[in-house]
C-alpha cells in the first residue's frame, strides 16, 4: 500500500484522532438507489406494470453508474489567451 501524501493526515500538524474515511467508501446513496431500483424492477416484473419496471431499470442503471464513477477531482482552469 503506498504511503499517503495527504498533509492533513501525515504532516506535523495532523490531528491526533482517527484518520478521516476515504471517499471511495462514501457511496451509501448509490447503494440505496441500487436497492430501490432493483426492488422497483422486481415489483414491476411481478406486477404487470411496465412503467414501474422501466423506472426501476433506469434507477438501477444510474446507481451502477454512480458506483463505478471515480471521485471528482478539481479541474484546472484553461489558460486564457492574452487580449
């Protein structure tokens, strides 16, 4: 495991408490959306209701997209041409 370069947790002024949680594990909302989407898809397939089935599939697909997404990084500003 590589050493952390985050000065908030490894520097001389680092807090003495436990380290903050990594962002990779903060995806509770995506897991909740996945569970609701699968539940709606199963309910739509069990009951003959195509609208609930389609909505469940869409929500589940969006949740999978959020689970697989990389954490956002700060974007660098584009250099502007001189006037």
